[in-house]
């Protein structure tokens, strides 16, 4: 079962990353929008899970850091909305 689940999770993460980048590059999203960063969090989660399954440590590190950056950006945007 895991042979199917982790690749699917990885592909969902890949699609989220690419969709976010595509929408940003075509001005459909702005980096000041939470939805852009949510796509990055989803991408980070999916690719981190996949990388953990395959013990791909460089990918684990880069995707965890990417997710942390996206979460920090979401917090900053929430704080700006509150103020």
C-alpha cells in the first residue's frame, strides 16, 4: 500500500508547488496572498513525506525549510491583516 500512497502524496506536493509557481508567474496570484503560501505548504508536506519514505535526505531538508518559510510568510500576512 505504501508503494502507491507515498508517490501519490509526492505528486500532489509537486502539483501544488508547480501550480503556485505558475499562478505567481502569470500574475494570477501574488506573493502577498495566503493562497500562494498555502500551496507551498502543501507542496512541502507532500514532497517531504515522499522524501522521507525514500530516505532522500537533501530533499527532506530543502522541503522542510521551504515549508517553514511558507508558514512564516502566512503568519506575517495574518498579522498584517489583524493590524
